[in-house]
C-alpha cells in the first residue's frame, strides 16, 4: 500500500498539482495553506495592520480565499483588518443566487461585508448592457466594470489592498490572452503578486492551482455557488482555458512556466506610468479609465 509522500504514515487521498505528490488529507491542507503563506510572505504582500478587502463572488475561489486568509491571519499573526466586498453585476437568475452564498460565508467568517452594484456606479445592470449592445464581448465589458467597481468599493471602505481569488490557471490564461492580443501594458502587470495603485491588487493564489482549490473546498466542506455565468459560454477566455488545460496535461508545470515568463517580462521591461482617471480618480494607465469610457459609451446609446 502506498503512503503519503509528505508524512509517510497515512494513506494518500489526492495528488498535489505542483510539485506532484501523493498526500493524505491533513498533509494536503498543510501543503495548500503553506503555499499561500509563502506567496504572501515572499512577496511582502501585506503591511501590518493594513485594511484588506477580499473580493467575494460566492464561487469556489473567493470562498476558499476568504476562509484561508482569515485562518492564516489568525494563525500567522498577519494583523490584517479583513473585510468582504461583493459586486452585484445585475445578472438575473445568477448573481442574485450567488449573493445568497456570499451572505452565508460572511456569517460563518464573521467579517464585515459591503455589496455594491453596477447600477449604483454605472446606472445600468449587465443584463441591460447586453440588451443595449448585444452579447458580443460581454465578458470583456463585465470584466472592465467588475475590476473598476471592486476598486471603487475598496476605496469607499478606506482599504489599501484588494485581494482577489485569481489562481495559477487564471493568471496563465491572462498572460496568454494579453500576449495574443498584443496588449503589452496589461502583460506587464498581470502576474504581479501585489500591484501598484491607490488600492493595491493582491493575488495570494498566484502559485495555487484551480484543481487544488476545488479539492480544498471539498475536504473542508466549504459551501460555494458553482453555477457558471449565463454569459460565459462562447467567451474567448473559455477557449484559452481549454488550450492551457490540454498543454498542462501534456507538460506538468506548463502553467507555472507561463507565470514565470510573465514575471520575467515585467522585470525586463520598463515600468508602467500610472495616472489618475479624470472622472473617477482611480489609478489608470490613461487619462480616462476603461470603465468610465465604457460607461459613457453605453449611457450615450
């Protein structure tokens, strides 16, 4: 009978993604949490007593992130002031259900929660955006608004750091998407553990695979909303996701190699010159940020 490759005592229940090891449940928890702790400490992600907002969607990534960060904050004595922030995009039959799970998680974690909507910020819901502009590039439009609304919400909460559940798979997808689109500015910043800005974006899951997040949620019996967004099928990112999974199955470590390439590109190239959006005042690469430009174009139709 094979034994756990970490403790050598218990029977293995799963195989870690990277590096690949057969491990028991308890050792898997240690591996998972220590990977995140190392990412946080090695990148000096947070400052002591910093007010940190966790972006919540009710899905597996943000649910596991909030649980683990809250746990590590207590066990590792990070001394962070943790808060939760959820965005209501206005997707009928989807976001209203996932927000119910956010409230369940908030109650279990006992952390302060703020919810803001696209309608509050842009005077329009995502469903209305689709009815006005059509379904083409819906995920791109939503992503622009979502990133902006998370930052606006964090600013309203007087936070200096915004934590998101972007995992290794997500980051690798973003690197390749920006590369194929020729978007060198986004390519420069998409792998950073902590970005620059009025509110720094932080990615504790940078070296954590999606598969491991799913297994952690399963073994910890964490409750999350698992239904796919109605607008995701057919999205360009979905094709990139399948492409990366195929290559990762052929070459274990492919995802990590993409992330390392993104890090190398950032180090070797000149830094981005940041400005302040003339309309909303958040940190932007242009005089007017993408969210404000998109909001103006939609409301003028």
